[in-house]
C-alpha cells in the first residue's frame, strides 16, 4: 500500500480545514471539550469509536506500557484526559517462591531523555532513551496498581490493561517455567476482580529483548510466539479466577523483514494456539549505541514507522488477521491513519506524551491532553483533517465517517 500521497490534506473540504484551524487555536487556550468524542461527531461527522482486545472503546488513543503508567496518579491524569485505554508498566513474572527468570528486565531506572532523531530517509522525529526496562518494585505493589487503576477508571470509558513479561527460554534452556505463568496470571486475575469480563493483557516482547542472547536464534523466537499464548490461556483456566484476552506485543528483531513476517505467521497458527490480538511493533534496537554507560539502546522515530509500515504492507496480503493495535512513531494524526489504513483499530503511544512542553501548542493541561490536542486538531498533520482528506479523496460520501470502517477497508480505493 502506498503511503498517503501528499504532505498536505488538500482533499479535505475548505470548511473542514477552516474549522480545524479555528479549533486548534481556541482549544490551545481553553482546553479540549469535555466530551471530545461527541464533539467530533457533532462538529465533524467523525465516529471515533475504536476497538482494543475485542473491547469497544470510546476512542483509539492509548498510553503504551512504560514509565508513564506506573503510578495511580499517572493513570488518574490519563483517565481525566480521556484516553481510550492505558497499558500499565510491564511487570516481570514470578513463581510462587518469588523466583524471576527474567529478573534482568527489572531494572530500577526511570530517567528518560527525549531526543530528536533523523531517519535513514532524512525525516526528523523523536525518540526516548532510557536504561530502564520492566517493573522493579514489589510484586504486590503491581497488583495494587491494577486495583487502583481499575477503581480510577471505573465509569470513565478508559480501559485498563496490565502488561507482563513472562519467562522466555534461551536457546540453551529446554524447559519453560510454567510456574511463573501460573502464579503471575492467577494473581493478576485476582487483582482484576470483581468483574465478569475478561482481563485484557499484553505479553511484552520488549525491544531490548532483540539485543539479548535469548533472541539470537530465529527458531527460538518463533517457538516463543507459538507457545506463550497456550501457556497464558492455560494458566488463566487453571486459576479459576477468570479469562484473559491476550495480546502479543511484537518486537523488531535483529533480522530482516522476512523474519518479521515469519513472526506474524507464528501468532496466526491453529486457532486454539493463537493470542486474541497483537500489537505491532515495538521499537528498534541498536546494539552499538551507548547511553549512560550501557551498550545497546532501543530507539524509535521515522525508521521505526518506515519498517513497521513496510512489513505490514507485505503482511496484509496474508489476511485474515487477528485484530491488532498499532504502535511505533505515532506522533501525528496522519501517522495514526497510516496504521489505520493497514487495519489497526487502536493506537498506543509513549514518546509523543513526553515531548518538551514547547512542542505542544496547548499551554494548559497535562502532557496527555496537550498531545491529544495536537493529534486531533493540528491543521496540517491532525487526525480530523486527514480523515476528511481520505474520505473525499476516495469518494466516500457516507456520514458519519467511522474509524472502524476505515480499519476494516470500507474506505479502500474506489
């Protein structure tokens, strides 16, 4: 699929572009409307109802797992800002005795640096660099975060999503530590209760995994992708505490695009062995770059979205696909639409929620609110104007324009 073919949303009606310019300027001063989804429907004929993990959500925007979703206060700010979903910081699985085979990913480091980055094709973007990995605080504190986040989000329409890094055997390690799957899954399900609905859960394959010895063999990576869903679903069933809707957050391995397609094939095996959805795709990894004395750094920016979109274009010929959520250099509404056109039904961001304040036009509210203002209403790169550009360009006159219709191909070329 070719990328959106202009740098300006020229096909959007003049009346829409004028209203977007007006709203961009006035909301920068006054803040976003209280019910943004209703405003978009009434003012712009846009239905931004989205989907994540099989759940209908009020809008497609989510906070990706990381340092920005590890406290109740952070969740409270995101719920107040109106995000469709929040993925909590990734906890490192353990067994009943407290053993953690993936303890190397529980590093007590939170400092992050926002940096500009130039892609191979000359495009400038942003990346966040830090040494931290997963949850390093007590396991019980993570369970309390699940409970607190659920309480905070209750009635708001914001979906809370735990995230976990389970045991992944290295090429020289024959056994899977099933005890870590059983104990951690059961405890998270208990924290999720009381609720009869399934618990959405992301299984994180972090970008730093790409640089570890565990990911040195392609066959072992494909084994992970085929086995993990069975272990998590079986652990949930044995717990008797509820069901899990498992999403596999795929990483960009240090191999070619062809192997990325093999990874996608691996999670689309027999129905009983599949995850329920997937997230595509985590940041790139540079094994040679150093940051604060650590060799090997994950990075994002234009090269990440270029690779993700390139792989997804090849993958779309192999449908039907599991439902999926997009991540990777989503710093504009236009980039979100690139993923939307390839079938994503939601978008999760991390970098764009933590740029320096001067890079947001809105001068009030928290970083999440300021980012949502840019994502929706920027006159050249915003979601609103580009959705209208797309509908007009493709001769789609039906209103409202529904986000899920675009994801499912109803606005394909005519």
